[in-house]
């Protein structure tokens, strides 16, 4: 059996996949759309991309959401190739921002329930206010106990 094993090892076919699969992600892009034709053109362009699983176009919010194994830069480039002005989605939900009325966060053009994603809308990791509020919390019984 040694000779047959040697021959089978010589002619063994191994398939190595050279390209790695992109991770599954959701890409949100802000696109200025005026009519149903614009909406249809953007949806057809993005849904024809390799790796795009689902495409959701909301003309009211001026938002395109693409889920699948796609690269965000390529999706943005594909949408811009339709002639539409596009940028990555610059907003976060109002509930997720700690300071939604921080300078630069409030935007009149933002869809309802959203504020602009800026650094000032979120606390810094070493914020002293957070430490003090935890100190006087009802859950912090050890700090409030009297000896």
C-alpha cells in the first residue's frame, strides 16, 4: 500500500480559496433622492452588486441600507456612479446620544428621531460626572452606609 499512497499523494487535488469572504455587514448611506425614478435607479445599481443580500431604500429619510458581504466604499462609489450625491450615514438615533443638543449634534435636516453623529454628543470615557453620579446612586449601598 505504500506505493499507492505515494501515487495518491502526488495527484491529490486541494482547492484553496484565495479570496477571503468579506464579513456580513450593514451599510447605511445618505442619498438625495427626489422621485421614484431616482429611488429605482439607486436600488437597481446597488442590488446588482456582488454580495448584496438586501437593499432597503427610504426616500423619505434619504437613506439607503445595504446588507450583505459588501465593502462600504464600493457601495458608496456605486451609488455615486448613478449621478446622485451620496455620503455615509452621518446620523445616530436620538436615544443613543447622551447629549443630543450638544453643539453640532442637532441638525434641522436630520430625519425625525436622529441627531448628527459628533464627538460632543457622547461623553468621554474618563468623564468625572459619570463617576460622581455612580457614587450617589441607590445601587451603590457601600458608599452610603453609615458606621
